[in-house]
């Protein structure tokens, strides 16, 4: 991929919101996002020269469980291998930071149309259901 660069742990809150809004609509607040960037254990972004075109991040406990969040590639750059590059970076991070000889849960939530993409990396679904609550902070 000519001109594409991977950056590690440089993704800013502003860049995150820009990418979020390019795919999912109105993004979270800058304050929330800055806090999330600070506490993510690993962030990866992909750049086409000076333009950010993809991001993904990892949250977790660095021991038993890692969770892949916010995998986004802007629409005009999708289906060009950028998502694969980012997932490989995240999995490499787990391998490089995990305890040798142990098994580690790496989890994510995927929309139905993206499941096939993740299955190519070995992800499988189970009978568990994703539960969530959007808690309004007062």
C-alpha cells in the first residue's frame, strides 16, 4: 500500500472523533474521548500521507483479557487491507505483551456484516449475548 503509514499510540481524541463521525455519525465529547485515549492500552492508526484513514484501539487488563474497540476505516479506504493491518497490529501487541505459554481472551463486538472479516483471524462467536446500558452521568 503506497503512502500508508502505521502509527502506534499517537491517535488523538480529535482524530478519533473525526474517524468516528466519518462512519458512525455524531461522536462522543472531546473530554470523554481524551480520557478514553489516555486509558486505552494500545492505539493504532493508519495514515495516507497526512490523512488519517483508519484506527483501532485495545482496552483490557494486560493479563487475562484484551478487548478490541472502535475499528474504523473511512469508507473510501475500505476493502484495501487497512482493517487487516490494524487487527494484525492489535494481535501482535497482545502476543508481545502477554505471558509466554498462557492463553489470553481477545474479544470484540462485531456487526453481522463484519463477522466474516473477523473470522479470517480466528475469531469465533459463542452463545453469549452482548448486554449494555447507556448510563447517563449526572
